[in-house]
């Protein structure tokens, strides 16, 4: 230490450096927190609100209180989960007055890559692929729509345990239940997942079917389009009140095929541009060069089983104009 540097000054400098490192480590968790909150809430805007409130609560702590937190990352996850649990109830109420159909937000394939930590010690999940959320589909539209059917407590428990590997005794404190009750919430949530998922196809098969869908739609070939649609296919369109959209679910291959044929006839300038989404191959819709929407797909061995068409511009901000 230089002779002219007071001891107090050196100690103050070290404290500043320690505080800066602590701040860096806390802020480094932001992307993971955003991915957790998105899985909880279904839209990036709501997820951003959760993360912002989480950090507000962190910085409201006294320095001594922060020093007592042994694992800041775990604290942040718990707080973000509690905030999400509180917001899910009001979000569900808002969606009851939503104009038309509400869909989760479609996101790029790599937006939340490597943010989840699937549980490693859950043998029954490893034995049953339908019960285990793989890291590839943890933010897919297919899973997010299933999560919408869960109660807030089921959803929070499922995301924390099956995606982020949080033990049930810690989840119990988040949802206000016992560890045994939290385990039951996870079991109930997995039943929703099992009911909501069909036999999965490989990514290659998924994309091959989706390309066939695009080809038939662009050509206006309804017979070819019918061949790639499952008999009980469902189409959901989210316009958010900003764009005219189908107000109800369109069901059945014939109805879905004719709906798309009608759209292409009315909008001959419509173009479908490839994008890699969390569900696999999807398409940006452009009308006379302007971004119009985003379409993603769920595919089983029967063909396209779900088509999700996002027209709400607020939920398209992660896609190029």
C-alpha cells in the first residue's frame, strides 16, 4: 500500500469494489429472471414488469439485509415468482375482457436459450417424456397455451420445479403451501401437460409439414392444404383489438383450410417469410412489405394440429419490421 494512502481510503475503495461486484452478480441474473417471468406470464411486457418490480424490492432492502442473503440469485427467483403469482390472478381477469382470443407471445427460438435448469434428480420425469419439459420446448407456444389452463399456483409450481429445478420445500414458501401440497400442485400441472400434448414429431418432421403448409397456402391449393392439416386442427387468432381477427377458435381441417384460402384471396400481396421460433419453423406475414403478423404451428403425426396466428402488434416487437 502506498505510504500516502490512508487506511480508511483503502478500505473505502475495497468496499466500493465489493459493492460493484455484488451489483454485477445481481444484474447478471436479469435475463434468467426474464425467462422465468415470461414462462409465468406469457408475454414479454408482463415479464418485464415482474423483473422490474423484483429489482425494486432488492434495492429497497437495507445494505445489511442484502448482506444477510447468502444466495441473491435464489432470492431474486423467489421474489419474482411471488410477484408473478400475485399478477397471474389479475392477468386472468384482464383476459376475460380481452377483445377476441388471447394468445401467449411468440418468441424467437434462441431468445431464452440456456436459461432453464431442468431437475436432475426426478427419475419419474426422466422416465416419461410427456411429463418432462425439455429445454427445447420450455417456451414454446404449445406449452404456454397449456400453462394458461393451469391455476396460478399450479403454473408457478410447475415452472419453478420442472423447468428451473427449484426444490419443493422452497416452492412451498412461494405459493404458501406445504412441500407436500406443492408436490401435488406439480402433479396436477403435469396432468394438464399430458392432456394438452399429442405424440411429438421430430423438429425435421415438424418443419417439413410446416413448409408443405406454406407451399399449399401460397399456391392456393386447398387439396394439398387439407392433406397437411389434422382432421381436428384448431386455428386461434389474436388481434388484440388492433386488427380484425377471428373472434372464436376455428376448428376442423376444412374450415381452417378455407379460412386461409380466403385470406390469401383477399390479400394477394401477403408474403410468408421463414423464422425460427420456439415452436420450430414459423413465418412472419408481410403485406406490401409491412409486418402483418406471425404464424406458428404445432405438429403431430396426424399433421398440423394447432395454428397460432399473432396479429396483435404489441406482441410482435421481438420480430423484425
